[in-house]
C-alpha cells in the first residue's frame, strides 16, 4: 500500500465571495412616517398610527396589499416633502423613497430601460436641488381599484355633466351649455329615468330643463339630486358625493369626463384646466383625478372686482390642472380637436424638504412586491438592497444574482438587478442544478448569489419534506405539518435541514459565494447553565433551522437601528389604551453587528479581528469583511526561519496569499469611476504609440475582452491609464 501523507496546510482564501454570509435585519428598517399622516386603506384614508398587521393598504399598482408588520419608531424629527404638483407628505430622515433621476427618465423613454433607485430622505436632502432643476422624481400611482359595490343612483357621466353645468337651485334641474353634442348625450342618458329635456335657446348657448315624461308622477332627477344632498346647492356649494369618488375605475373615468366636458378646457394643447367657484368641488375633482393616476395641481385666484356679485364677499376661482394620458377619457369633440401630442413625459419631482417638528413615528411593512404604498395626496412612498449593493460594487451587475424564494416579493425597487425566482422546491433545484452545471461557461462571471430569504427557503423545504413523506406512505397516513412527518420527534425538521443545506450548498461547492438574507425578532431565551431567561435579537427562523445555517456560514450579521432615548415617560396608547413608554430620540444610526460581547444580539464571525459594529451600508460592510480577512491572514501567517527548506515553502505560500489579498482591490468595480477613466483613456489612446496600444490590448485580453467594457474591474482601467503617463 502506498503511503498517504496526512495534513494539508490551508491558506486563507481572500476573495469576499469565498465565504458565506447571513445578514438578518428587521423587516421595515428605513421606513418611517408620523403617526398622524394618512395612508389609503381598504376602508379609506386612515392615520398610519392606527393601522395594524393584517390591514389592507393600496399600493402604487392600485391594488390592495396586506400590512404584514408595524414598527413603532419613537419621537422623531419630521420633514415635510413637497412635490412639483404642490402635493405634500411628511416623513423622517430614514424614510425610503423610490426615485428616478432626469437621466434615468430619459433612458426609460429612449431605451425602455426601467431603472430607478431607493434612497433615504437623508440622502435625497443632499442634492435634490441640482443646478437649475430638481433631480429626483417619484412614481405616479396607477388607477386605484376601489372595491365599492354600491350602486350609483345616476350614470356617472351624466352626473359629471350636471356637476359642471347643471343648476340645482330651482324646483327643477337645468343644464346650460353651448355644445349640441353634450345635450344629445344628456338626452340619451336620461331616457332610462323617463326624463326629457325642454329647451330654451339663447344667443350664445342653450338651456334645458330636465322634466318628467308625460304620465310620470315624479321627477326622478329631483329625487336623485335631493338624495345626493345637492338640492339647493349653487355653483359655490357643489361637491362630489363620496360614493362617486370611491366607485370603480370605469365609473370614475366617466364622471371625470363629464366634468371636463363642461367645466374644463384644453390649455396649450397638452393639459386640461377645470375651473369652478366651489372650493369643495375643486378638492373633490383633485382627489378623483389623482385616484385615476393623473397629476392634479390645485390653485386658486381672487377674482373680486367692481363687477362681482354682492352675494359673496369674495369671488374666488379654483382651478385643477390635470396632466396625464387622456386617451382613456371620453372627451367631447371640441376638446379632442384641441389636444396635441405632448413632447415631454410628465413627472412628479421633489421640490422642497423642510423640518417641521417632531412626532411619534411608525414604520410599516407591506407585502406589495415593490413595497410601495399610497400616502397623503396619492403620493407613492417606499417600504432588500444591501446584498445587491455589495455584489454590484465588488463584481458588477453580472457578478451578483438575487434568488427570490417562495412568497418573498420580487426586487422591483432595484433597477438593473440580475434576478430569478423559485416559486417551489422543484424550481429551486432546477435553478441550482443549472448554475452548478454551467458554472464555467454561461455563469463564469457570476461570483455572489443572494438568497432572499432564508425564511422562505425553509418554508419551501418543509413543503417538500411533507410531500416526500406523503408520497412514501399510504393515503391514510399522510400528514399536513412537518412536525408529524417521518414519525415526529424532530425527524421531519431534520429532513428539512438536510434538504436546504444539501441543495443550497451545492452552489458553495461550485465556487459561488452565498449571501443569505433573513428577518429578525426579539425572542426570550434561557441560559442552559443558569436557567435564567434573557431577551435576544435573533433570527425569525425556527431555532433548529437557524442553527443549521449558522453552523454552515462564516458570518452571521444583524442590521438594526440603534437609538439613544431620553425623557422617557409612561403614557396611554392613543388607540389600544395600554400603558407604553415613549421618549425623545437623542441620537440614532443604522448599524450592522458582527460580534456582541453582551449576547443581546445573536451573531457570529469566523474572523477574530472583525470590527464588532459598523454603520449600515454596502461600502462599510465590504470594508469590514476585507479588513478582517487581511488581519486573519496576518494573524496566522507567522514569521518563520527561511534557512530551512520547509520554511522556504512557507514563505512562498505566504507571498502567494499576500498577492491574492491584493487581488481583492483588483476585483472591485466602480462604474462611475470607470466612466471617467474610459473618457480619459479614449482621449489619450488616439495619440498613443503602437507599443502603448499593444499593451492596452494585452491588458484587455487578460480580462477576456477587446473593448473598454464599463463592467471591467476599475483596477484594469487604472493600469491602462498609467501606460500613458
């Protein structure tokens, strides 16, 4: 038998992607609004402080979504954010906004390349005023799909015509307008109510009285107007009843069309102005319009002069400017003939941010795929980005894949991200097998894979384990829960662990780095030695599943908001009347913890010298890991006597691994810096010598390309630029 020499000296692997990570965080970190700020729930506008888990809230897509969690934030500084359409909402500095820049909007239009970014208000505050224009705009909501089933007493288009040019102060309802087309539409719509029009002609317009047909006992229009509480209302007192504001999309479009065809006019061919002397009607039209996905701008002017009526002290005209896609409206021929093609896309920009005080605040988590929900004035506001930012900064957009598991929302808020979804275990195995089999061909540039979330990974694992068990037994012995499978006594959970670890770590064995994303909560735990209970911020996972992952990864980190509170006092909760402690936040910061000596946070690190706590951010996370790796390398590569052969080999290993440390910086991709470098290189390349051009081609060839690809490591361009110095 040949001899087998035992023991292989391990060298520290120095690439970020050569390790595996679990980042736990409180779902909802970075979203905060004052408790009095209204949000649009299923039942209508409600202060956000009154919402609770399970409530349904309208999202940017116009659909209802479930509020999964609420997180009280204490008393915070509150800022008022004003937009270009003069809408406003209030939030804290850590509130997340889904924004586009002007450059991104142009790209979206020209290339159909939908990209955006998620920023805190604190970051937006730095540069939202950029030269002579406003840098950031937010999405405009789609039509809100209100679920009211109430039957309307009057066709909404006909009602819209009457709100515009109808008279409700006489014993019968009248309609006054110069357009024959509108009278024909009104007459047709009144037939089903057994009503007819009696006309009176004037020089510049016509007026019609809405009268009952012969044989009818009552005038149905009078009954309807009285039922809607509009009887006797003059032009300054009109309003839109709530059942018409919160009706179906189709009904609201009809209503708005009727109002525009009477009280509206086309302004410069590209916008619509609706004018009225009723402040309440103007406000109602504004809300109606925004609920349909239009921009609506509310203004007023004092028109009082010597010719004004003496009935009112002031003549105030209110105007609603409507901007958007008018193709879905049923506009009159007169209006359609005046419309022109709009040259510029409309947007809703942030134009002002100011501190307005302090108030108790709250965060909510919404199961909307992009986490966006509707707040005051139909403003769209935001509700996992760390792993993506780390992968993009280190390896470029093709070097990171976010694998969305199960019911976890897709990363709609991350423009340009490489993403796939595994809806069930079969899809997960298919994706993993694909990535492993074609590692060296189709996915050679892929370095790091994010698993979002580890919670959903184990949920799918439980479903698969139960399915495997049920397929192996007779129907009478099939089970529904994992605790009953495989004979109980944690055998089912053990099967889940085996499935999850075996499947996902195929990726690790194939050379991919793994970055698990998880959620946390505070749990009561018991010390096994002292039997004393204590609270710990730890994973939301079942302890068996969490420990299985924790044992396999190199880093377990936890992200949370660290606050210092003062002026603590006990008060009654405004909604549930229970005692609670509130205080003022004297300071706060978002942090990531790698090691906690007090064991209040459940974390771990294989790196002895890692910084225990850092500020929350991709750059900070990368720096902490790379620094820890280098220190670990230094700690275990001890000085040796170079006189012996074995020690010479040790020195060679040491030099080799130190060279690899330097390659970490060589792998970093800074696309913004790359653009600047490419610009400089392109200029210098035109006048370079043949020898310099050859060396440039050699450097590019070493990266497998012949072009100045922005996704190349920044170090490559720095090396090229140095050739011309």
